C-alpha cells in the first residue's frame, strides 16, 4: 500500500508544470543561431545596454516608443504620397478630356479624307507593282539581252578582241544556258526567241574569234619568248568549238610549215625559194666540207628549229592545258554530230603535250621532206663503208633525241628511222661488196703465219665503227645486242676468211695462224664494253688453239727426244708387279733400243728448249709461246718420270729374282738420265 501511494504521488508531480523547468526548457529550445536573434543581440550591443531588471523594463518601453515614432513618420510620408496621387488623378482627367476632343476631331477628319487615302493606297500599290515590273525587266534585259555595245563588241570585226569581247562572250554563253530555265515554263516563246538570238550572237562571236586568231597567227612572232596573253586566252575560249579550234591549228601548222621550209632552204642555199639572197647566212651547202658534216649540220638545224618551235608553243598549250581540255570537252558535248563521229573513231581526251608535239611535228614536216631528200641522195651516192655506218649512227642519235622531244610516233622520228635503215642497208651492201672483193685473198696465206692484210684493214674499219657506236645513247646491254648485226657484217666474214685460209696449212702452222688472227681481233675488241661476249668467244678460241699448240710441242718433245716408242709402251702400265715384270720384255726396253734412245736424248736436250721455241717463232705473243712450251715440257717431264719409275722398278724386281751366278742386267745403266736433269735442261 505504501509503495503504490508513493508511485502515484511521483507520477502526479511529474504531470504538474514547473515554472523553472518550463523556463529552462524555453531557454534551451531557443535557437541562438537564428538570424533575427543575432541581429537583435547585435543591436543591443550597439546601444550599450546592460542586462539589469530596470534596463530590461526600460528597453521594452523604449522599443515601443520607437515603433510608435516610426509609424508616425510613415503616416506623414503616406500623406504626401496621397496628395501627389490626387494631383495625378486631376491631370489624368484633363488628359482624358483632351483625348476625347482629339478623337472626335480625328474621326471627323478621317471621314473627310477616307476616299483620298483609299486612292493614295491604290496608287502606291500600283507604283510598287510597276517598280517590281521595272526591276524584273531590268534584270531580264541585264541577264538575257545583250546591249547594243555588247552586241557590236561581240559580232563586229571592226571591234577589237579585248576584255569587253570576252566578257560579252561569257555573258552570251550564260544566256544560252539560262534559257533552259525559260523553256521549262508553259509559254516557251520567250525562251525560244531569247535562245535563238543569243545563239546567233554567240556563233557570230566565235566566228569573229576564229578569224581573229587566224589573223594573229599570220603575224605571230615565235621568236618572242613572251607570246601575248590575248592569243592564249583566245585559244582557250576557242577550244569550246573543237572544229574551229582544230581548223586554227591546221592553219597555223600550214603557215609555220611554209615558214620553216623557206628558212631551211635559205639555211641550205643562202637564198630563199623566191631567189632573194641572204648575205647574213653562211649556206650549209658551202660550209660543210665533208658528207658527215653536211648531214650533221642539216640535222642540227632541224633539231634547233624543232626545239625553238616547241619552247615557243609551250606557252599556248601547256599553261592553259586544263582550260583547253575542259573547253574541248564542253564543245564536244555541244557538237552532237562531232561527238558521234569521235565516239565511232574512239577519240580520247585532249592531251596538251601530245597536241603540242603533233603541232611541232607538222610545223617541221616541210623541212623534213627537204632533209630526207638530201640525206637519201647522200646515202645513195656514198661508197665508203665507214661513212655509211657513221651516217646511220648519226641518224640514230638524232632519232633518239627527237623521240624524247616529240615522241616515238612522230613523222619526223619515222622519217629518221627510215633514213637510218637506208644507211644501214647501204653499209651492209658496201661491207658485202668489200668481202666479195677479198674472196681471192682468202686463199693466199702469209708465209710467216701473220694475220692477213685484209684482217688489219677490216679491224681498222671496225675500230672506227665501234668508236662511233660507243657514243650512241643506248644502254650497254642494248648496245651489245644491237651491235651484233654490225659484227655479222664487218667482223664475222673476215674471221671466216681467216679460218678458210687456215685450212690450207698444216699443224702447227694453222693453229699459229689462227691464234695470231684471234689475238689481233681480241686486242681490237677488248677496249669496248659492248663486245664482251665476242671477247669471251675469242678467248675461248685462243684457248682451243693454245691446247693444240701445247699438244704439238709435247709431241715434238717425245719424238725428237727418241722416247716416243718407250713412252707409248709404258703409258698403259702401272707400278703393279705384273706390269713391272713385263717391262724388260718390251721391245723398246731392250739394250740396243735403250742405248740408242739415251744417245738421241743426250743429243736433243742441249738445244731442246730453243728448238721448241723456234717452232713457235711466228706466234705474235711471245709470252703465250713461252707458256705453251713450258706446259708441253712439263707434260714431257711427267712422262719421263713415269718411264724412269718403271725402269727402276724393273731393275729392283730383277735384282730380287737373280741368282748368285747370274750376271746383273740394269736398265738404268743403259738409260742413265734422271727426271731432275731433264727438268733442269728444259726449264
């Protein structure tokens, strides 16, 4: 009971509010971080107020008094605002009265002027429409109609071809293109009329330009390095009419052909085709002292003219190549009949370099005809083999130069190729005639085995030909292949003649004679790179004759030494016992034969080397003769060593088999010479 009563009292006490706890709770629940609270504290700090009961009571009164004073000031200010608003109201009222009066007057004026304003508005609309039509008409005339001045500049020959002409021509082309838009409307009459007029003026303009270009070509000075820009511009524009453009080129080529032909004729003779003499020129016909110089001067003149012509015309085509190409392409699209024809012929796009080369080729064609006639005459009247080849090589040289300048397909290059072929035919004909004339000399072999005179003459001519050919522009591989035809005519027949002559001789004279011929030919061909294959063949042939001479000298040593029969008999035997037993039984190994062989050998050895060398005295290469003799002597020494070895083995075998009472028989005693002595005497 006591416990329960105390618990109830505690709970009741808890529910009863405590002023102190309420105050503490209120203070603790206040947020001092509040902005307004901080501002209030800051204001109190400014006033310097102390925290006392009296101050707190007085502070409340002071604050209330300040609030009342502030409200009073606000009321005073609002009274002033009210007075101003009243005055504004009066002013607005007066303005409303004035506005109403003005509105009445305006309404009356509007009623009085409404008809006039409507008329003015209608007139303004009409004015705008007229101005739009005027603007449209001006634009139409500016874009689709040529003015009188422009028409005159475009079509009249009396007017110059200047910037106004080209601008008018461009405008006429634009009008023709823009007429396609007018043809797109239902009413096509205007478009057809404008296009017809523009096309007519445009055609007249191109005809004027065509005639102007022809006129300019007549007086065009190609010697001037700076050809006028007007002619280049005219050609670029005229390219849009491929037919007219090509006609101009044909006309120009024809005119330049006559000019260059006359110039070439003047350079040759010193006077023009009409007979007017030019004393400032030294005629080629008189200045050239020999045939080769004459042909070279003519070719040099043509080359100089072609180079000058190309350099002068490069400015007309190369610099404007893309514009001319586009113009020709556009012209082909417009000229339907020409387009169909070119499609049938497989025409290609415009190539400025090709066109330039073709034009230069046509320009010099007249001079080339004169050149060809004179060179053909020179070739046909020539009777010298070397000169014929030099002419062919000279023509080949200039053909290569013109191929690089104008292309391999030019008529000038083809003409030079035909002349070169003609010169080579003449060369081969003269060479064959010369060989035919020497047929009688092929059977007369010189007594001293030296090369025949015709071979020296042929090699002298071949040397001159090779020196000429060496200056050609072909590569070394091409030179060697191309020169084979020359070798077949100027070398092979003479070497074949030497071979025929050698057939009448006996060994070793035939080998000495051929070796001398081959050595002479080798010394002639070796200095030139494009004869390497021929040099290798000659060296192989010399090696063959060398082997034959070595064999001849070797046979000489064997026969003159008296050992030939013994060497032959022992050549098939080896150092085997059964072969050694047969040695004393050989006929050549019998005492009389060995004694005789030894005596012959002794008589031969003192002069053997000199006699052998004497046999090769006609061989022109003494070093080669020495090598051949030494090689043959070495072979003989090797054979003698084999003979010596077999005789010694036979003596040893005989000593082993002989009895006490048998009389010894020594083969070496009958044949005492040693291989060492042989080598010394033959070295």
